[in-house]
C-alpha cells in the first residue's frame, strides 16, 4: 500500500527547508573593498590645465582658439567648425567651457547675432 499523502507533503517541505538552508550557508558574504586604505584619505591628482587637456587638432581646441580671438565668434561659426547642431554647441559652451574648464565666457548682442568670447579673469 502507498503512504498517506500527508506524510509525503511533510517530507517535501523538509527537503525544501534543507535546500534553503544549503543556499543560505553557501551564499557569499559581502566583500569589503580591498582598494581602500584604512585610516588614510584618497589620493587626488591635480587637475591638468586647459592646454594639457585638449589636443591641438581636437574640436575642443579649435572652439577655444576661436573663442579666444578678440572679436569672439557666433554659434553659426562654431557650428561650421565642428559640424554640430546649435543645441550641441550651446551645451558645450555651458557644460565644458563654463563648468568643466571654468573659463569666463562672455556673450554680447551684435548686429550679426550673439557673439561669444573668452574674457581674461583680470578684466572681469
């Protein structure tokens, strides 16, 4: 005769409990980061200057050289130099020129549109 169903379901639940205990025992403990030194602050490198960060033939270097010209430049001229859309040029001016590089970008209204240029910090 066969065993009662009640006994079999109890045996299955015991197997499930064993399996979950095994999984819990074999679970990896969270590893502590080995790269951190205890008791010391992280080593930071000095930020390289603008001349070191950009290659002379890069679009960034061409834009900076154009912006440093005494007359400045327009968004349309920067679009021709880089091949970018106008929103990309404006984003580059705000994100890279002003924020990342910390240069003093000045814009003035002119007859042929808005003119952008990099001004010296001493003149500001």
